[in-house]
């Protein structure tokens, strides 16, 4: 084999080796990028879940507080009507007596 053919064969082998190294580097880089993207997606999903749970807890507390306020307002209105009609039973010192005209 001539030295020129030997030289071309050597250069071709070197080019194949360099191409293989570049291919491996690109594959590793792509794999790392995909893993980073999956990690970021997972973190974002976890953050969204935590935010949703916190909002749900806040809404639940607000609904419970609103329910208690409505109940208290209704009780206050009922007490006011009873007081206006003279039927308020919260005054234990002056029980309703049908014989007493001031009741």
C-alpha cells in the first residue's frame, strides 16, 4: 500500500473517531437537557399543587367564617323579633307571665 493511501486511511479513521466523539457529546447534552426539562416540569407541577392546596384551604376557611356570620346575623334578627314581640326568653329575671300586663 502506498504511503498516500495509508495516510488517507489514517485520516478517515481519525475523522470517524472524531465524529463518534461529537455524536456522544451531543447525545449526552440532549439527555442532560431532557432531564433538566423534566425536573423543571416536576418542580412547576409541585408548586402548582401546593398553591392549589393553599387556595383551597383559604376558601374553606372563608366559607366557614361567612357561614358563622350568617348564622349569627340570623340569630340576632330572631332575637330582635322576639324582643319586639315580648317573647324574648333570654331575660330570666322577668319570665313571661300571661297574668302580668306589662309583659
